[in-house]
């Protein structure tokens, strides 16, 4: 896909979205603007600009690509319920998802089949107002969950707004409604309220909560900095001639765009993290494809008009949530974020790529073993996601 040679300002005027930083070629846009208030989240989705308005073909990685890249079984997820928690309403979510799944030959997942359910943050039907920016995030999350775990049931919980309190309430509702796997593709600046929010909304033993680390490079966001979630960083993923068939590096477009990582200023280190350069919680735990230049295919007609390629750690979080679902339910009372730390050899160790320079270097530079940008690595089958 050829980049469109327009200025960032013109892209913003044409799309109504927030343009990517000036250092990057204007190939994609951030779907959600930076929040204007504290304790308000922004989604981490990046949408690639089409070469022409008439270009409406599926591009980006589809299910077969993602399953092959990460050694995951096809046609999995039977019996699992995966929740996608986002802000505002995507009124065409079910219909757009149906187009995506039909295109890739996936089984139907609609309300009529009992596979798809959409609720408000209280578990009811008083849905929030529509929002075209967050609709892109929702479409991305639903597509990636479907690609990885096509037999799973999907629960879409839409918060009244992007306030962390509303989104956190939606997370509690998702768990109360039976989801054992929750995808969070949004984040907020870590504030003094982080510990309170963490205990109220994200401490759910026996539940996988996969949270995107963020797209602004070095630095941490909440709830990825929660010790109770699986913090998910991002990579650049390309096919190559290796035995695996794919090459992967830590994703970085520039110093202020790429996978987020670092050391929490507020929240404690979980017992399973032993890296020496951060006394508190270190981000991330795992990673998956996030670079929009190697992004995933998404179908969106609310705030869009068909097929797009999306990236950002918003693509990585639902992929990891769904990979856990392929491995089977976490034992009651367990801490699923700890599972990969028991079996890091069952992951692809990402050893190259950096977002910036920092001290200690592993917090922003990929290397052998654990590092901040990619954590322990990316999926290589499902063994790393099982409770032993």
C-alpha cells in the first residue's frame, strides 16, 4: 500500500482523526484523540490511510497469517467467552463483524447464533452514544479475537464514556457475565488514583485481562501497569525465509510512537517479575504484532466505509487474550499473568528493536530474555498460556 503524500494537518482535516506524529510518514492516523482530562483513557488503535478512497479490499494480516505467525491452532476457542471492553457504542459492530467473518470463512458469530452479545457497562441494553473513533477500536478488537479464537463467544461491553471509572465498571461487568478472558485496548496516564482503580476494577483472580501497553513509546500507562493484568507490548511482524517463516522486532516508529514500556511509578511489582532495574511493576509481559505498517485487516462502516488495515498495541491485546482462550480456562483463583513466566521457553523471544535510549537499557530495548518493549516474547503455540 503506497503512502498518501499529504501533510499531517490535511490528513486530520480529511478524516477528523488525530494525525500521526510529524516524524512519521503520514501513512496512518490515531483513531482516538489524546484525552483532555485526567483519569480518561484513549484507545490505542492506528488506522492506515488508504491509497485512494475507492480502495476497498481486505489488506493487512488475516486469520491464517496470524495463526501461522504464532503457531496457534485453527478453529479454536470452543467454550470460551472473550470480552471486549471499550468506550461508547459501535452501532454496526455485529454487522461489520459478520462481514469480516464471512470474508475469511469463519463460523457465524451473531446474537441470533448466541455467539455475540453487546451490553452497556451495567450489563443492560441502555447503550452509550455512538462514537466513530472508538468504533474503529471496537472493530479492530472484534476482528482480532475472531481471527485467533473463531469458536469463542464474544461479549462486547460498551462503557458510557472513556473515563477510567466507567471503563473499569465495564470490566467488572464483563467478568460478572462470565468472561474469563478480557481484552483492553486502551489506557490512561498513570495517576495517583491508579492503586484505587486497580483494586476496584482489575483484581480478578482466575481471569485473563490483557491490556495494551500503549503506542507512545517509552513510558507506562494504566491499566497496563496493573500487577493484575497481562501487559501487552507490540512488534513489527514480517514474513521471511527463516524456519519459523516470520521475523519480529520490537515496534518503534520513532521516540514518541511505538510500543510503550517502562517502570510504574505507582503500582507494586508482582511476585513473578524478577527483573532488577525496576522496583515496581515493569511493562510489558508479552507482545504481539502492533506496527500499523504490518497491521491486521479490519472491516468498519461506522466511521469508515469498508476494509482497512489497523495497528497499535490495540491489535496485540486482543490477540493475547484470545491466545489464552485457546489454552483452556485458568484455574480458579490463579493469576494468569504469571503463567508465561513459568514457561518462557514456549514463546518467541524478541531480541532486536528499541523505542529510545533509557537506563537501564532493557526497559526500552529488546534483547535476549525479558525486556520492557516485548516482555518475555510473543506466542509460539499455547503452552505459555496454561496454568501449570
